[in-house]
C-alpha cells in the first residue's frame, strides 16, 4: 500500500507509524522507536505523553 506524504500528515499524524517516518525509520519498521525517542523530547513531554508513560514503554 502506498500512502502519500500529504495523506500521512492528515490521517496518521498521531500514530506510531507517522512518528517513525518523522524519525526517518524506513516504513515504520520499528513499531515504537519514534515514540521512545520522543519521550526524551521536552516539547513532547509538555503534552504529558512522556513522563506519564515512560515506565510502560521503556
């Protein structure tokens, strides 16, 4: 299945797949690698995803 970048930004903005694409992991192969990186991003933590779920994910 081929998904246009425009469609990725529209429909998959909050998905783990889109995070992996943003971190340049090919085809989102590592399921949560982008999320693990974002945990240490202060902007990402600001919205409450990092600090509250770091134990469950790491």
